[in-house]
């Protein structure tokens, strides 16, 4: 009587265990991007840099083209009184706004045709000589808390509030609730930008960064751009978390 060979069977539980281990491995915090959800904005009215697309886009990308705005450093009030290191940083930030870079999920390199919010700040600071700059917005916030000072503003709805009395050009700005994150974060921060100061012509506060949905001059923007500094509406999903000077950057004497 012929007997069939005995075949060793791997248990289903073992297979599931292997699959869970593979699928559950989290990406390193420094490489996890965040995508800011678009915010309602008014109809576009102001001038823009000519949009373009790039052949260097990675396979996973946001198909939207850049719709960005820029201004000259000299349009900022008291720019000549900024410390030289801050002047250089602002000029480099504004230079990036002229390159037609869209909001690019997961990118920290202009060669990809765009960058996300934390990737933009990471690229700007790293390429201006700052050391140990984190890649992710909540880690950037923790870096400011550890090596500089973070001014918390939760619950504040006006930039005229005394909580913003220490706001200076060169401060990093942090928001919460702008998007769902892939992992739980020790700090709830999901978005970061750079405060440039007030525009000379009308004292409007201006920020720099990357967004898909924020506006400049009531014009919705997509990409690495200048933006109006506006606080989220009270009671909404997102909130402004706080601000603080970049570690190692000379501070201006007066609030702008």
C-alpha cells in the first residue's frame, strides 16, 4: 500500500504573526510626511508665479501644479534691522517661493518638484547651516522646546492677544489638527511654517512654508509660497499650537 508523503504544514497563526510583524513596522519618525488638508479659501485674485510640473516627480505624488506667491525681502517692515543671519534665511526662503514648487507629500527636496510643510522647513534650515534639524513637524516643535523656547497659544483667537507678544521674525509656527497622522505623536503638532514679519505697506503678518489650501491676498495657494498669517477659527478641527525662535538663530529686539 502506497503512502502519501507527510507534508509539514505551517500554522495559520504563524503566517498571520509574520504578516503583522511586516505590516505593522512604523516608518522612522524623521521620514514620516504629513499632508495638510485643504482649507476653505476665497476666490483667487492676486498675481502668481507661473505654474509648472516636473518630470522628476516620484511615483507617489500630488498631481496638482504649483500656485504660489512671492514678495521681495525689502517689502518686509524693518527688514534692514534684522540680524544678518536672519536676513540670509529670509532671502533664501523667499528664493524658494520663486521656483514654482507645489505641495509635494513626503518630499524635502526641490528636485522632486515640490515639498511638504515640514520638508520645506527642514530643507531651508539644513541648507542654511542649522544642525540636527528634525524632519517631522512635531519633532521640529520638540527641538524648539528643547533648544530654544516654545510659547504656547492654544485657545487664542487673535494675533493681538498678549500670548503673541514675543512673536518675532524667524519664529517657527506650529498648528495642530490640520491632518490625520499615520502614527500617534507625543506632541499633537501636524503643521509648521516660518514667520517672516509684517509687510511694510499694510502691516500684514506674512509667513513662509508649503501648503495646499492656505491663502495669500485671499488667493488659495498650493506649494512653497508666502501666506497670510491667519489663526484658525475657534472651535474648528485645527488650532494654532505655539511659536518659538529657531535654535541658534539671533533674535530681533522688537516684535514685528
